[in-house]
C-alpha cells in the first residue's frame, strides 16, 4: 500500500483533479450517510440522542483524565487472562514488537481486520519488510490495498471508488473467469478469496474500537464478520489500539453502542458488535482436520497480544487544545457532514492517515504541524461537525488552534516584514500575508468606505485584480464587495428616530459587511425594528473577530472580542437587547467567545443577544403590530439559511415570520452554499467553493423555485448566490421593510 505522505501538495490543480476523479463518488456516498444519520437520530429521538452524547463525552473525558491508571488496570486484566500487553512509545516501537512476535511464531502470513491505528503506524509496510504476507480482509481496505491507495474516509476507506471502478480493478488484478460486474459477484469473490487466506493465516490482527480496562476485553464494531474470524481462527491474535481507546469497564459501553453506528452509517446497530475477552478457552481451529471431534487441537494454545500505541497521544492529552481529539470514536460523522469533504474526500481533506474535520487534531498530534498544514484550511469553521460528533468535540476550535500554531511557526517573508507594524493585528511576524489580509478585512473595509467610489473602481481594475490574485490570493473570478461611502452607522447618526416611547431598546450590532457593504439590509433592519416599537442605536464597535479567527489569528480575534464585549455589555446592563444581523457574529457571541473572553462576559453577552429574525419573531409573539411590516400577499420566496444559523437552530424563526406575514416560502435543505466567508475568495479554493455551491444553484433553478424571489441570511450566502444565479437576492429583513410599501 502506498504511503499517504507521498500525495501531491494540495493546491488548485490537485483540488480540481480530485473533484473530477473522485468527487462524484465521495459526494454521493457521504450525503447518503449523512441523510441516514439524520434519519437514525430522528428515529431515536433528539432528547435520547443528546443524552447519550453527553454521557459518552463524560466517559471519554474521565477516561482520558485517568488514562495512566487505566492503562495499568488494562495490563493487569489482560495478563490475568493469560494475554500480553505492550505499550508502544511510537510507530517504530509498535512495529518492532509485532515484527519480533511474527519471527517468534515463524509466521509467514497475517490477516487483518480494519484498524486505523495500524494504518497510522504503517504496520503493513513493516510486515512486508519482515517478509510476512499480509492481507486486509474488510472489503474497503482490501480494495485500497490492491489499488495501492491511502484510505479516503475513516469508515469507508474506498468511498471514492464506484462499483465500476472496483470491477475494473479486480478484473485487472485477479485471474477471474468472468467479469465481477455486479455487487454480488464482487462480494462473493472477495469473501472466498479472503476466506482462504484467513483459514490458513498464522496470525490475525485487529484493531479495537474500545478496550475495557476492568476485564481486559476488547470491543469491535464492524459491518463484516472478518474481525471475528481474524481474532478466532488463527492461533495468535494481535489487537492494535491507541491508548485513547480505553474506557473503564463494560458498564460504560452502552452509550457508545447506541451512538457509533448511528453516527457512522445511520444504522440502529452495526452488523457485528463483538465483545471479546481473549485469550479464549475454546480450542484452536484446525481446518486440515475438520472431521476430528471438537474441530480443533486441544493441545494447542491461543495467544493474545494487545499492543497499545502512544505515538504522540500522551502529549495530546497534556495539550489543553488538542486533548479533545482523543475523545474521537472514529465514526466519520465530521467528514460526512462537511460540505468541502463531500466534494473532495479524504485524499484532499486528510493527512497521512486520518480524514475529515477531526484529522487536523490527529495529524498535528501524531505526525506534526507540517502534515496538518496540507489540508487544515479546508475547515471553514461552520460547526456542522460539532453537531454531528457523537461526543461533541469542538472540531473547529482544534482546527483554528492548529492553524494559529502553523502561522506562528513560519519564518517571516519579505512581504510580511514589509507590512508588519502597519497592519493592526496582534499576530507575530511569519503569519502569511494572505491570511493577514483576510483577517484584517475590517481595515480594508474602513479604507474602502472612506475613499469610495474611487476605491471600488481601483480594486475592480484589471491590473489591480492581477496584483490581488498574485499577492493576496484573491481569485480574479470573484466579484469584489462594493464599499459604500455612507456607512450604516453614519446613516443612522444622521437621522432622527421616530420612536418616542419605545417598547424595547435595541443596540443593533453593525457587523463589518452591514456597516460598509450591505448597508441596505442594515437600514431595513432599523426601519423594521422601529416599526415594531423599538428604539435603535448603532454603536461604534469593532468587528466580532470572526475574520481573524477564520485565519487562525487567535490573538487578533481575542482583541476584537474583548473590544466587542467591553462596548456592548454596558448596553446589556442598561436593559438594551443586542440584535445581530450576520449569523456568523451571533455564533461568535454564543460559541467562540467562550474561548476568547471571560466566562461571565460571554454568558452575559450571549444571554442578551439575538439574531435579527429571532428577535422580530419574539416581538411579534409579544404583541407587536405585524401590520406595520410589509406583508407578502403570497409572494413566492426561495430561502437559504446560513450554515451557522442552522447549527444554532435559528433558521426556523425566519421561516415562521415570513409565513406569518403571508410569504410563500420554500426553504433550501442544502446545508452550505460553499462561500464560507473568505474561503470562496481564495484562488486555490474557488473551484471547490463553486462545486459545493452547485447543489444550491440546482435547487434554486427547478420549476418550483426559478421564478421565486431568492433570499439568504448571511453575507457569504448572498455573495455566492450572486455568483451562482443570474437573478439577484435579498436579505429576509428587506422583505419586511415598511419602506417597501412606499
């Protein structure tokens, strides 16, 4: 099998190639798995599902905290059962132990059931060097072994390959009498071919989904029966697992049994959930003497070796920001839920072994920042993976922390030294200029508004677009934002409020785009809130920190977050409600600020802040006059909700308000438009961004939707829809604007 470290550096050409060659298969399979997961959770019930998730997280947190003592308990239990335990410091140590064991057993052949940990330590390569013929026995692993490829998915290693691909591969590699051109023929061939090798193997190797410290038991979760065969048919069984797989006892296994298959494949239970406490007392199997009573050799002994692999995990455990990675139960739900992964798969969105959102933590921990750097920017921080993760790992934060460390680990280039001190951020020299530009968009917006319309003309000129693409990585195919000379805040300060005796007092948060670019949605928001009896103030406050955070510029994001809380909390203390237009900013207040500002400040700001349509809904529910707003009179609308609205569960407020005001709303079920803030502007990711967005474009171009007014809640979504569709779009608040009736 080829080493995944040999894959080409990720760039626009590499992404384009993967979209063309693997994208269709990955997209079809991951979206199917994602849909199955939703259905399985619905069947279980959201409350029960969340209860199991909380319980599983608590168990993993406790187990990782007590890991050294659980390792010792596991050793005692396995040895009491007659087995052996070896704790390997790293990959080389683990491979040396297993290779020496093979030599002691005079083993010439080994069979394996899927184990990401053995993929991580490159055990197959080590066994090949030791002259041990080794076969993967799970179909997906068998396919990529024959193809000499790295896995493209944690659960489905051959997810990128179609049935036709596999048929062609097997027809070419094996001497078959007729083409294996149906799923039945393929699986029958693989079962028989691998069955013969399992029956005659000297050693069986498996992974372990869970290791139960109290009893020395291992639990294996598979959809094929080969793990049981590999563990029981050869006389010697070797189980290889990361030390993080240990949990205290079988009493803690229940929530994981409920979650893992639902999260991975949408199944209520896996095909096989095997609980083994080896060595077992049953006699070894002797196929050459199958007619002998007992079907085995009573004099032969079974031998069991549990190889627990550290390989950087202890350091991860001691790292406050990477520690949660060790909670991972390897279900692949983070990958399935990720729009970028759905387009390119793990051969782009992955490192030497691990794939998907959680891969950054694993690769940074076991391989190093240089490996994680190759794909880390593919995470856009949308947080869908957090909602999907069965143990609620904050995967976007892990990705952000690693991005920050990558930035800080670079030597400053000439371009960075040129601007260092001129760009108002807190980052160390070495942070790439491109990231510093996108992270400081607020500065560009202020300058753009102050010099508009000249700034817009200059930025849009051919020579400037070429410079921006080559120096800053801004793709020339993207339309640039058009800065407004009169910002929202200037407009608001220049007008007189019509509210004399307000029912509520609102401080409308002027996010960077609303203040400098999308001012019309801000004006509409002010008029709607005033029409519903609210006084509105627009404070002088910095951006939320979302832009620098997305670039891994945590120090700058923290500075912004502190400024926002210091500015807004006095309003909250004085009884104002903070209303936020941009979904990514309300997500900052409610989630990311927990990492950036004091806990009490974050909690106060989160409790006092509302997404715009969430707030309008609340006003209407509490008696505000809906006739003061622009009614729909049946106007047909196609609505796309921002991804962070969805992860916060806020999209329903927009739908409810529009329905209440007699708009005929069709809501897209596409979870991501593909723009993702600055991500879609970057030249290396433009085509990926558009590929992700194509699903939304198709949905808004059907017979049912193509004549509808298109609305979208987020800046990124609005910009992407402008690129995808020939007709324009609006923010939902603009439909409600009383000025629409004038």
